[in-house]
């Protein structure tokens, strides 16, 4: 059974269309106008072995918050739709990811309740980059938590993200995306011993 979901969400602020395959090969083919955001989504897919495709556009003349948060919402909704009633999955996952001087930790539970604890320890200073045509751009680091807040709301999961130690904001954010993807991969994989049953003493994920 394929676990694939497509979600389209259009507002006056953003236009987002994403297709997610939980059992993919790690391919990310998303038209993303924000360089660092594209980088971490690519890493998320590569390390989680998720396939993700689609387009992201929005009011970047305002700032990056709307597009980044709304992408988190839509991606989370894709996970919720692809998982359905969560029958047969492990449900929870945990991973510690080392990235140079940084050590990052993620824990997730697809238990039907949305909650985020984000202890990323970011400086709040934007990351500056130079595009191939020589134009300077940046990534608003304060939008990192906005993305994951949107994600947990859409996915109906609780997620804890912690920087154990680290110096570089780049490494902290990228490492947390990788840690989260590995934890999520563990949680959504099929547990052969569960034999298709819902992983809850309630008998339902709510």
C-alpha cells in the first residue's frame, strides 16, 4: 500500500502545493525561492528517505515568515494524510545527530496531539548568502521555530528539538532538520510485530 499524500493550500499570503511519499528514496524536487530553506528541506528528505515534490511561493516582499510557517503546515498535513489512522507504525522516534561542533537531538510522537518544544539556541542573526547571479539574500533564523510549529499543527504530533551543544547557527538548524527527519522516519516506519494494529492503548490515535 502506497503512503503518498498531496496537499494544496492557497491563501492571500502563500501558495503551496506538496506531494509526499513516506516510503521514498530521499528525493526532494521542490521549487523553493529561499536558498537555505531549500538546503534544509533537501537534507530532511535525504536523511528521512522521504520523496517530496511541489512548489512554494508567497509574499517574500513582506518577509519569509508566512512562506516558511505555511510550508511547515502543509508538510505536516501531508504526513497526517499519508499516515491515515497510523495503523501499524512505530509511532515514536528519537535521534541524536552530530554535526561538526554541534550535537542535536529530536524526539517525536505521532500520537494525535500537537505540541512543540524547540530549544534550538539560535542567535537570531540572519544567515547571509550570495546567489549565482551575485545578489545577496538571507535566511531569517527566527523562522526556524515557525516552520516546526506549523509542522506539528499539521501533522498532529508532538516534537522536541534540542541543541545539546553547538556554535554555528547553520549547523544547529541543519542538524536539527536531519535529527528530526531520522526521528520521524523511525516513527512512521511499519513495525512488522504490530501486525497492522493501531499503536495506542485507546485503540485510536486522537
